[in-house]
């Protein structure tokens, strides 16, 4: 389903993003939301920018989980396709004991992290 970014930065699904005043969600918008969410869980992470000398297929978001495991998230928009090089990079990360996967939303990242025991932090009231 199409989605848009609200004024507060949250991603909301809508039936017709054009009529809602929002816009279709870009990979960069999803990446920013995922990084913000990962950091709120205590993960160290950053957006990887590919250059001319970088290995092909390196995931969009790289970092470390609170338990020290390496994480690699390949971010795709609703209809984005994963390249052979991106698939191979994710396979290499998982083969070596890290956590690599493809995500199209913050919710998908939360679900994958929940499956390996990483939970959102409790907010302190005082």
C-alpha cells in the first residue's frame, strides 16, 4: 500500500498518497526512520554511502546491535528490487554470524530484531 511521510516524520499508509498531501515513501525516508529507531534501541548504526572504490552490494545501513553483533540492513521502497550483489552481501554477513536482511519499513526491522531478542528500550517516566 502506498505511504507518505507526515510533518512529524512518521510514515503513514494511505490509499492514495497523492490526494493526502503526502508523497510516496522514498528509500532515503525509510532509511532515516530505521536509523532513528535502531538508535533508540541502543544500536550503533549509520548510513553507508557507496563510492567508486567500495565493494558492490554493501547494505544501506551498517552497525552493531547492543549485544555486539554486526547488523546490515538493505533498505528498499515498496517496489524496489534487490541486486545479486546485495543478496550476496547479506548472505556473507549472516554466514559470518551477523544479522543481515532486507527491510521495506521500520516495522519489518522491529520484527526481525524481535526474532533475535532485541527489544525496544523502556522509556523512563522520570
